[in-house]
C-alpha cells in the first residue's frame, strides 16, 4: 500500500467519523442522511464534468456494480441510524461496532473463495470480538464493576447488522472501481444511495411531509455533512483503486479512534476511557487479520 493510498484511507476515516458524528447529533437521523447525500450527489455531478474526461458517458457495467454496492450501503446506513436512535446508541459505542466489516471479509474469502484462515487471522477475530464486547461496558451506578449492554440492546444489534451489510458492499466496491476509475463509480454509488433513500422518504408519509426539515433547521450542518460524506467516499475509493480491499478496509478502522474521541470530547458522551481502550482492541485485532 503506497503512502498516498494510506493517507487517503486515513483521511476517509476522519471524514467518515465526522459525518457520523453529525448524524448522531441530529434530531432526524434518516432525513439528515437523505439530506447530506443530496449534497454529495450534487457535488459529484457538478465537479465530475470538470475533472473527468467523458464523465457524462453512461457506463452500464460501472452503474450495475454501483447500484449493487448502494443497496448494501443504504441498508447499512439505515441500520446505523436505528442504532444511533436507540437509547444506548452513543457514537462512541455504536460507531465502532458499525465498522467491523473487515471481520467478515476473511470469512467470505474462506467460505466462497477457498482462502485459508491462519492462526494470526483467527487471533485477530477473537481480539476484535473481545473489543466489541468491551466497548459495550459501562460503570454500574450502584456498585463497582461493569454493566453490560448486550445483544438485547437495539443499539448493539443494529450496529452489528450494519457492519455485516457493509462487508458485502465492500466486495462489490472493489470490482466496480476497476472498470472506469474511482470517480465515476463513486458518483454513481452516492447517486444510487440517494435514490434508494428518496424512495424510502417518499414511501413513508411521516418522512415525506418533513423531507426538508434538516435543510430548514440547520442547513450549514447539512452542507458540512454532505461535503464530509463526499470527501470520505472519494478518498477511500481512490485508495481502493490501487490497493487490496482487505488492507484498505483494515486501515480505515482508524475511524474507530476518531469516533470515540469525537463522541467523548465533542458530544460529551460518558465512559470514554473504557471505550477508547476497547476500540484499540478492535483495531489491533483487525491489524492482525491483515497481517495474517
């Protein structure tokens, strides 16, 4: 992995955790995501004509893989929103658990491609799973020790579902960027995610009647979130074009640290030290997976 690709992935991780922080802080999470995707789509199509020769030539194969990836990523975003909306869904708890897709990728490779799971990979999975459990822990108010938010918590269940769905989109991503370059694929991708979200907003009456709620109440936050989303998607797929998807996905787990720090210091979420150390376990485990 080149230095430029690694910097691009780390930048993507920073902006990814940034717009997730804005989603968590919003009062209408699904509508906020729909709003920021509209900004990202606009930015992509307006700038594409200037930076990509032949940008407006339709590429059906690229579009097909973008639509497939978008289906998984839309489901990922909806599951993430449900996790954040839960009572226990702090950013520093939910976000790291929504970014565990690299845990599933070696399993898909083993089951469907015949790849072997080494001891180091298995160790990484175990360590990351331990970190996932520990990130749920919080001090009990009535006694010393910890109180666990287990799988019965909506925040945990939907966060893990989001991570599971994302792993399939990640595989389709790698195939898609190889056809026509990262920029066109990414614009198709965010456009299709926005299209899927628009169908949801139009289908649900309570969302349809309040579709522009976020634009009316905090337009600058929507604009900022949309640009974070656009930069995050572009920089990650730029790196994905030149490096292995498993390695890129592993490096991107540094977003976990960013999310925990943002949750603790910007959103004033509690139990920062426990979740920070647990996030470190998750990242360390995923690094072992990549080395293995």
